[in-house]
């Protein structure tokens, strides 16, 4: 088991610190590479405040062994890393945008059952686009007037009054954003104005010495977004609005006013990247389901993230494949 763990974790932190080239890298992509936010700094006084397992894009459903995969992932994370908190950045179920009520009910029942039976640590969820019910009205056979329409279903499961919130844990401030905004019969990546005003107020109230971790589904900012689809075929790089938040600029500007915003975790792309920009690290955390329970997605295996938060506002991150192979 120890040998496997070494293979999963990759090079030690000390090895990474020796690689001065890595310290200068703006982008470290995926695999099992471990990355740290404070490369080159003295680590003598800092202490680990919290270990997080970050899971995203589980897309559970009765088919393709997905529930067994979700179970295997939760067991792997808890047995190997003993996280104190799990962050789930959404797309918890296969799809409810275009699914009928009975199908969506069975998906949520399956999802909640696996969480309840397989997860022994606190979990904080964010909303993914596929967790929104019925905005494709023709296929979902919805009118828009159903009591659980849109985000109300997932919000009711978790007892939320609104789809975004914040809380404090282990000396860090956590902000769960709702970055999947409904547009027509689909969605875009966007923090709507009301939520953005709330975010401004929330950040203003946090002590400047308290490090902040933001988590949401659709990336606020990502480099892997360029490889979602083949959008360069027109001769121009294009990042479509459903892939990354269209308002990344004003979010970046806001975070720049708050140097205690350290880390933003997201999912959605089923790809792994890390972009360090103006003091904030934006990490897109792959997918538990990999390529929608059919194997890898591009170069990335089904996996989850281990994120260690430290008392000095630094962190370490690694992407951990858990060995899932698709069922035939
Ligand atoms: Zn998504």
C-alpha cells in the first residue's frame, strides 16, 4: 500500500522545492504532480490547518457502475488521506437539465444514499450545471412552475436558502459560489450581479489576515478551458461562455483587492490545471467520473484532489487517480 501511495503522490515536497524551474511555472497541469503555493519559502513555522478532499463531477447514475465508482473514490480518499472535510464542486448527478422528474428523483436518491453510507466526514457542496433541473423544458417535460424547478431541487436537498454561502473552518474562510447561471434552455459560467454584490460584502467582512478559499463548479479562470472542445478551428481561440465564467475579469479585479484570497477550486471541465495569477491559485480539479464513466477524459484519469491548507495561508495540492476502470 505504501508503494502505491508513493506512486500516487509523486515526488516529495522537498524534491519539488529543489526544482526551481517549477517555482517559476505559471501553470502546472494534472497527472499526479504535487504542487505547493509557497515554493521556496521557509516552511519552518507553518502548520497544517486542514486536509481537504476535493471531489468534482461525480455524475452518478445507475448505469456504467457509476455508484460503485463514487463509492470507490470516497473509500480511497478516506483510507489513504483521512481528510477532515470534503468539498464537492458539483455535477453530482448524471444530468437533470434535460431529464424528467422521476429520473431526476432516482439520481438524487442514489447520490444521497452513497454520500450517507460511504462518507464519514463533513461535506460541503456547490451546484453544478447538471444539478439544475428542467431548464431544457421540452426534454425534461417541465413548465418552469414546478416547486423543485431549476436550482430549488438541489437547494432543498441541502437545506440552502440561496445557492451560495460562506463559512469558517480551521482558521480559513470558505466561500461556495454558484457559477452555473441559467441562460435560456441551458447555462453559462457567470456570477450574477446579486451574488457578486454579496461576494463583495462577504470578502469585506473577512479579517485581512484570514486566508480565503473559494469553491464553485464552472471555473472562474482556467487554462484547460482552451482544450475543452476544439474551438480554435476557426483560427481564433475561443472559450465559450458555458466553459469558463464570462465575468472572470471583474472577479479577478475583486480578488486583487483582497490579497487573502488564496485558492479557488472548481470542476466542470473534467481536466486538471492550476493557474497562478495575481496571487490567487485557480485549480480545476478533474472529475471523479473521468470521461463520464467511460475511462479517461483526454489525458486525465478519474480522480480527486487532496488539498492541505496551512496556517500561514499557503496550501499544497495533488490530483489523485483512484484506479477506476470502466465497466463494459
Ligand atoms: Zn459541469
